C-alpha cells in the first residue's frame, strides 16, 4: 500500500506571506484603535497562544486590551473578519502545480493528511478550500491544543489515518522544528524549499519543488 503523506501547510503547500500578514494586522490595529506596529509585535510574540488557545476575536480583544485599547464589539467583529479574509486568501493562493501534485499522489493511492501550526481562522477557511477537498485528515494546532514539534500532534494525524507514525512520510519546510518533531515519532522526513528554506541545516532529502515528490515516492 502506498505510504500516507503528511504535509505542513504554510511555506509548504502555500506561501506563508509573512509581510502580507503583518500588513493586515496593521490594518486591524487601526480598526480597534491601537498602534499598528505594536499590534504586529504582539501578534508575533503570542504566536503559540494564538495557535493553540485563542480564536480570532479573542486574539483581537486580548491584544488590543494589552496595548491600552478598548475596542467595541463591532470593532472586534470587523477586525476579526479582516483576518478571516486573509486566511481565505492565503489558502486560495495555492498554485495549480501544487494541486496537481496532490492529485497525482491521490491517484497513486497515497492517503493525505495535514499537520499545521495554524490559528482558528485558517482552520475555518480550510474546510471549504480547494486544498481541504484533497485531504483525508487535517490536524490543526488550534483544534488539538498542541503545536509542532510536540510529538502528540503528529500522532493525532497518524491515529486519524489509522496507521503507525513510522508508516508516514512528512513533508515540510522546517519551521518551528517540525522536521525533527516528525522524525522523533518515526516518520520519514522530506524537506521542501519551494516557498522558503526554514531549516537549511536539516540533513536529509530535500525538494526544490513539490512537483518532484510523486516520482520520489515511486522510487
């Protein structure tokens, strides 16, 4: 049976668009009456809480409050909607070439799963995205309460696929120590540098583009 393939999301299947994220958070800051660069910094500083504990509205309200803001419910709703719009745009930025890779893997019989350190709005957008329709399992840190490289998040994906972690191939760019985390639970690890090379010291197979993956798995 072809081996299950577990993908990271941002900087692997789609570009992480870090500068665009910061721009949108700056616009959200103006909506809730706080200083844009301060809110951007607060977003960066609280990444783990945002990815494992808070939903989008809670994030806006908490961080604005820490910066001295007192946003109304209407302002919070508006800023949260702006962030949700970004999440949808990021997922829909997936290239036709990446979708073709996923379709090729499915045609070869590989079960597909996602393990992503992601906030609640990304998980919401995933459900109706072109990417989401191609996956058998999706595990988001915001839904399970743990983030990569915690071994638990990889094991959740394997359990939902009905396989042992050692049967799986993990594909990611290497952010957040994800490659070492996957290797620690016995997964075969393949690094991708197509969007960003986040772990250049990783000593293992690497792909310049995801288009190389189906042939690599057939060998």
